[in-house]
C-alpha cells in the first residue's frame, strides 16, 4: 500500500492559527491535531475534512497529501519516547506541559543526546526574564535572540550540519516560527524543531503549537509521583507511527503496551480507593504488569546525574521493545517494581 501522510509543513506555513481556522469551517481542533501527528491515519479521515483543510491552506488535495515520502526516525535512546512517540528528523516536536513537569530537562537531555550524534543545537532565547532557561544553556551550542539572527545562523550551519533548534511558544503565537520555517524551506534548509512552553499554558489549547509531526504530552500524575520522564505514553504520539515507517513488531508492542497502561490507570484509581484486595482475580496480573511497565519507562538522564546520583542510561529501541514485550507477557513478573524504576534495560 502506498504511504500517504498529511503535508504538515505546508499547513504550518499556510495557516497561522489552525485552532481558530479549523473551528471556523466546522472542524474539531482535536481531529486536526490527531491527523497531523498521525494518531488518525489519513486513510481513515473523512473526505470533507481533507477538503476543508485544503481550503484553509489554499492548496489542492494533491498538495495536502504527501505520497510515498520517507520519514526518518531519530532513535534517542529514551525508552518512552522511542517506543510511543518517536522523534521525526526534520519535523516539529511540541512539548506540552505545565510548569514543573520537567519539559526543560527533557529538552536539555535531547540536546545532549543529539550533540553526541553530531547535531548542532540552537536556542532562540525567549524574551523577558526566564531564569529557568539557564538549566539548558550548557547543552546549547548557539544562542540567538531574534528570528532574523536565527535565520542567518541556521542557513549557515544547515549547509554542513544537522540542526536541533528550540524556541518558546511565544514565538509561535507571534507567527515568527512559521515565518522562519517557511524562509528556511525556501532555501532548502531542514531543521528538527522543538517547541516548548515556558509559561505552561499550552495544555489549555487544542493546537498550542499548530500542526506537529510529534507531540510529547506531559502528565501531571506521573510528575507528582516523580516518574520521570513524565511523558504520557498514551497521549503522546508521532506521525512516524503511521504509513508503514516502522517495523510491524514496534507497532504491535506499542499498541499492546498502551492498552495495558490504559487499563492499569483505570485499575489504579480503584485500588487507591478500595485497595488491591478488591480487584477481581483476573485483573491482578494486569495491575501489577501495568505497574511494572510504568516503572520501567522511567529512566536516568545524563543531564540530571549531578542531582539524582544515577548514571544516565541509553537503551536501544530493539532492547526497549524486547523488555516491554517481556513485561507484557509476564516474563518479568518476578522482578519488583523498585528494581525496574530508574534503570536502563532490564
């Protein structure tokens, strides 16, 4: 079957406020977001939805839908990201989190790992006083203070290096990021863009960053229980999960794991009220395996070694998927939750 996907970069360039625009033509912003990230495959989208999006972007359906183009996953070595919301090279990644959930730590860790792979890291420094940004600057190769300066640096660097670029949501709201991406596209420079939200307001919006290839949705419950990285493996997603870009084994394991985690969360709320002894016998294994899987998806970061006292860990995707499968199949039922927490591979 021919690979097809939504032309997210085109939508990003053509429609500055996709949330408002979608509503204006009767589309649900959540549906548009899920189409952009691949959570809803293009093949399952209603024709009228695609026609409406093409109308908003003032383009044809042929321009809106990309056929047969290869998307490349960047393996990060971070278990929960690689398994559930893979990083798309050359794509735009949105980190949706409230203050204190660890989004800047995840960004710093991403920069650290990408630099090891030969990327140059560039930060568009947010305007105003943002002392928390100091936590990531050690991993930033180049700091820029305006869109024009960013354009000049990215064009010069992009001819020789892979670029990881980060900016705040304020630059998205102003339209600066869309303008920058369009200018770079016109000169043939491709960058991998991370969008963060210093103020923590993105969680209140349907499409806080506009169209994205990858969405990392942070989770308040995981953060409160210090299960880091607190990226929700159920609601985070990536367009690379659709269109035949990943091996079938990856998709099968990912879907089985999400199903287990959804049920575990339901059972966890019951256990917190009534105790585990009230669970039906048939659900006890499900609960404990969900507990183990959630623990396994925590991971020590290199940038946090000074604070946690734990050495950073990298886990290759094949090892992650194999470990997750063993937890799902009950092969690791004898290992305690504590011994699965903040480790690398099993």
